[in-house]
C-alpha cells in the first residue's frame, strides 16, 4: 500500500511558563515512588497481568468498566480490545499498576447488506449502520465464531479498533448471537427532537433517524445537538428504536490529562496536522522519534504510539514510535529463550537448516488461535510454547541494529506451510531468491504470481527488483519455493 505523505513541521507555542511535557519533566509524578500517573489508550496484547502499549500492568487493585457495566477481573477483557488504562507506570517504563481499565466497543450491529468488499487477499471492508470498518486477515483478532474468511452480510458483530480518519481499523471482531437484537452506535447528534435522534458518524456517514422509546434511559442534555453520544438500539419488529442514549468520549481522553500514551493509526487531518486514533496531535523541535528516521517521514496509515500530554483537545507529542510490522513469517518454533513471560527470542525453522530469530517484548501482541489454548484466554506466553511442535504466525519489523522485532505472534495449530514475506535481499533469475538472509531455490514446479495474479518465471523475474516485497511459500519446508508472489 502506498501511503500519503503528511505535511511536516507543524509547531505549537506552549502557553504558560509552568507547562511542561511528560517524559521531559511533565506533571503527574508521584514523588519518591519512582512511578508516575498515566492514561494509556491501546489494544490489549496479552495477559498474566494486562499488557497495553508495551507496559505490563498489575491489576490486583484495578476496577473495571466494560461495555458500560462494572466488572471485577481480567476475565471480562480479551486480546485485541482497545482499552484505556489509568494507573501508574514505574520508572523503568515497562511495568506499572492499573487502577482502572475501561473498554467500550466502537460499534455493534449487523453488517450492512451490499457493503462487504474484498480489497485484497488480506483485507476486507464493510459497514455497520454506515460506519466503514476494515478487517485484516492476520492483524485483526476474531472470536466467538467470527473469522476473516467467514465474514458475511447480515452477520451481527461487535467491533473494537482505531479510527484512521475514514474508517475503523478493526483490532478485534466478535460474532454476536444471531438472536441478539440489541446494538450500539456512536456519533455526533445531528438532529434531536425528543422523539427521534439522528447521528453523524466518525466517517461522516449519516445514521437515523431512530425513534426514541418512551422509557428510554437518557443521559444527555436537553438539547444534545453537536454532542458525541452512544446510542443503544433494539430491533422491534424490524424497526430500530433507541432505548438508551448517553454522552460519550470519542477518544477516551480528558482534555487536561498530563501523561498520555496512545496507540493507533496515523492519519492526515486535512489541515496540515495529524490524527492518531482520531486524536489531534502536534510535534515540535523537542519531539523524539523511534526510530530516528521517522522524523520528517510520518505517513498516513502507519501504526504508531504517541506519548505526551493533552492541551485542550490536542495531544502534544513528546515521543513518537513506529509500531509497523512489514515482515510476515509463518513457521515452526525450534527454539525459545525468555527472560520473562513476554520478553525473549523465538527461533523459527525456515527450511534446509536455515532459521530466523525474532525478538518479543511487552509491546508484542500474543494471540492464541490453537487447540493448545487450554485456559481459553486467547493468549499465551513464551513459557507455553512447545519447541519443535508449535507453529506461529509473526508480524515483525527490523530495528536499527537489524534485529527482527515482533509486533504480533499468533500460535496456530501445526501443519501449516512455512511462509516468509519480506523485502528481497538478492536474487538470481530462475535460480533463487534471498529474503532476510534466507535463500529459497526455484524450479519447474514453482508457481509465480504478481499481486496475486498468476504469471510465468520470465515475467516474474523481469518485474522483480532488490527491496521489492515478495511472499515465499515453502510447504516442506526444505528451502525450495513452491510459490512466489511479488507484492505491491
């Protein structure tokens, strides 16, 4: 996917001599404790405590608010849910204690008829009540009978994810019971007269009008026009009726929070500025970048984490870190080295005696999609991986030192084909291709594709260049490519 280049150089003069940024002397610190108060918005990447935005939060004293109901422990949460964690983070920056965890789905309802579209082999889009949603084959977590392959119009889904300026990029999709007749929708009130309500959704689509039940629970001003709200709907004989309306926070953040971490999809706000998960943010000369090459190269569609503090409804960025994983690996685990449950190295069998080491940390999403998930929490840790038996699907990126850093690891049942998708290091036409130092030979039985369209060897190698992204499938694995696909 080619990304739209954002305009760089937007700056903001900070009013008030006493105002400073988190990470560079910001407020919210707990003197003498080595920890600071923080609000962190991101997806849950693992359990055994709760992992969000690269931090392991102890939850022994946390309160939970899940889908507008009070809950009591982590069992109400799941991998892929976008949550807000309030609490403290230790001086090491990787551990902390949660005092409150909040989750609320972004939309719940049936997939609109005529809206389901296959963008490519790994992406589908659809709408629910007109809200556009993008689902990914590997990056989205599916549960309760939902799956990428079986998405269907009319299917009742609960979706959590990041708004990228035009759509919700789903991080989690749950299938609801076919008999479920209650739905949820969020948007800005465009019309209201006490008996009906209409909304403008985040993507600009109009929803409604919906009639309001006479006994509906209303937690809104007398005139809520212009307010961002959540509407709970019920299907009454084919007509959608509002049974609850309450004001809602479209970004989970308060305007004066002084130590904030938020992860999401980078978008252009159309006015020369930035959005992350729908939140406006700005950079200045003191903003730090990880990797440093991000500075001047932020692009729409990137998965990033921004740390800073809120000034009104704008997040002032102290640090921006890329969370993009543009390398995909599917292979058998042949080695595990771990310093704790999530920090370590997984060694993968790439065929013909070749292997790859992938490093994991607290930012890595651990998803269990195998029969080995005995505790049914959809997650696992490094200590649970069975060497020479377990099979994983990894998304990763190369850091400045050339190490492979996993953004997600999904445990699969054994019997999958070995796959590697990465930029090409070198190639010898009609002989071999090398990716990440792993060489695969080609032969008369190799199948060639360019952007998923079948071609021949001559056309494939004529179109191939070093640094192009290629997906290799090695079924045995024995170092021989059964399939090569040149990606865009």
